[in-house]
C-alpha cells in the first residue's frame, strides 16, 4: 500500500515537471516564434487544443461525459476557463511586448497576491507578518527589474506580466477546486480552452481575414496541441496526485527554463538587474508557498 502511494506521488512530480517544462518551451520559444497577435494566438491555439482533446475523448469513449457533469462542476470549470483566459491573455501579451525574463518573472508574483488578496478576502485568513515581509521581498525584486527602465520607457512586459500574476493566483485557487471534483482531466481542459476560443474569437477572425502564413498555422497547431492540450492535461494530473505546495514550487521551472531558452534562441541578455530581481521574486514566491504548507 505504501509503495503504491509512493508511486502515485512520484508520478505526480513527474507529470508536473513535464508540464512546466512544456510551458517553459512555450514561453521561451513558441510564443515568440508565432508572429500573430497574442489574443489571436491564444484563441486559435485553444481551438486546436480542443480539437485534439475531443479526438482523445472519442477514442477513450468519454465524449458524452462532457455533458454529464453537475451544473456546479460545469460552472466551476468555466470559471477556471475565464480566469485562465484573462491570465494567459495578459501573459502572452507580456511575452510579445518585451523581454521574456520580465514577462515570466512578474507572472510568478502570483503567490504574493494569493496571501495578500485572495486568502484574506475569499478564505478569511489572516495576513501574517512573515507573508508581508516575503511579499515586500518580491516587490523589491519587481522594483529592481524596473530600475533599468526608469530613465526611459518601461518594458510593457513588466506591466502585463504583473497584471497576469493577479489572475494566475485566482486561476490556481479555482483549479484546485476542480481537481477535488470527479471531473476527468481531458474534459476539464476542454472547458478551460473553450472560454478563450469564444472570448478572443473576434481577434482570431480579424487575423484570419488578413491572412495567416503557413508557418504560423503549423506553429499555432503545435502550440494548441502541445501546450494547451497535452500540457494542461498532465498538469491537471500532477495537481491531483501531489500537494498544491509542491505543484507551485515545481512551477518555478517555467520562468527559469524560459529565460534560459530565450537567451539561447533569441539572444536575450540576462542582466544583473534581471538576475537579482528574479532571485528575489523566486525566493519570495517559494517562501510564501512553503509558509502556506506549514
């Protein structure tokens, strides 16, 4: 019995690491390579993700399950889809607006918003002195990232990335609730992708009418299947098998991996400001996450 539990936990770590590695490739390479606007990328990518998921559900003979969930579970999955849409819409815009490092590091300010906003407001939990200090540490990291831009125009990736962190935090809180239901991971991700397809369809329709190159079409299909299909499903599997704390800490593979990949493939320099600011943000986030688990 203990051996079986250990195997499940090990699988949870592997699923989560694989998912965050896929997201790192997406943030560090794919989103930059695709030359359509961010919201078009998300809508068309999510569409291909759904097509892939529906094919899998058909082979698994679970297609009908999509319509057999209780109303509460359906609304919860659609709620995750809405939070994810705003989160990723802002995040993909950040990636296309400036440096990958600025986008991914500010995106991972999310734990600060969890302890300073969502837990006190939604869960009525007290704000502790330690969490305030850790949050200040993260905000100092953000300030250091902004420092090089203070004499000129601020990298928009810093602004969009910080805004995405708010909805990233909200999305993670809702998604954990979905994993506590009997929802099948493949079905849950269909609903998660359905919202951005509909929400951002006007941007997709406009881009399609103007013409999308064959290279972009192929990359969008790859992005949809690999990131918004496979990546989301295996992350969902990981969340079900290990604690939210472990998932959150392992998620920091994404910003580190994305920064390294962007440096290799796009020659994005990693400045001293990026290194120090990023170190403070990552340390702050992991500190907050560990504190939540105690």
